[in-house]
C-alpha cells in the first residue's frame, strides 16, 4: 500500500496548471487566487487552458487509482494511490509543497473508485452552494464529509480511511480561504 501511495503522490505532484501558465509566461502562484489549480488556470489563462488543466488533473487521479491497484495487486492499492495523488497535487514537491486545492484530482479519484461517491459529492456541493453561496466553505464542508460518504457507500474501515485521506488535503487547502 505504501508503494501505491508513493506512486500516486508522485503522479499527483505534477503541477500541470503551473506548467500551463509557465508556457504562457504567467506564474499561477502569483496571479489570480495564487494557487496552481484548474480553476485558477481558467481565471488567469482562459477557458480552453483551464478546461485542459481540469481534465488532466482529473486524469492524474484516475491514473493514480489504476496504477495503485496494479502496484499493490488489490483494490486497496487503488485507494492508497488515489489518496496519494490528491496529497501530491495539494502539496507538490515541485512547488516547495504548495499546490492546487485538489478538487479536480479528487474528482478523478472518486470517478475511478466509485462514481456514486463523485455524484454524491457533487450533489452535496450543489445543495450547500444553493443554501450558503460560499464556494470555498462549501468545498471545505464537502471535503470534510468524504469519510462519511465513503463509509455510507462502502461500510469498511478501509473506505473510512480513504474518505479521510481524500478529504484532508482538500480541507487543508480550503482553510486558508475561509473568508471567501
């Protein structure tokens, strides 16, 4: 499992949005919201690069789950690889342990592990956003709800840990934007 996590972390750590920005002479660590993620790439670079970054970040999550399963030889390796990818995206060694918020990569992980978890997360996000209209706080709440959602759909300790591991880096990245 540790090897699957490490592979996932390494894969997730590639700062795709930052690289897209660098190719266009922009530093996403200093422009927009100051994080190298898909949504900031959309704001700073435009819709086409932003969508490309979103898809590639999600693909990182999917690939980490698939590779994690292969490395560990079990579905639990996929869970570890997916968690590693989100941690790598949020705390990239290429960017001095800065990174994106982990939403697109996490969505890719959820899609690969169980699309119902992604659908549940999106539904919860939509409901909370309609009620409170504070996207950063809503994303934080959805991240913190991941252990419960994972345990409801897959009642096992492994999925509870998966939900915790998936939600933790996203929550940590959203805490700094609490006032938004």
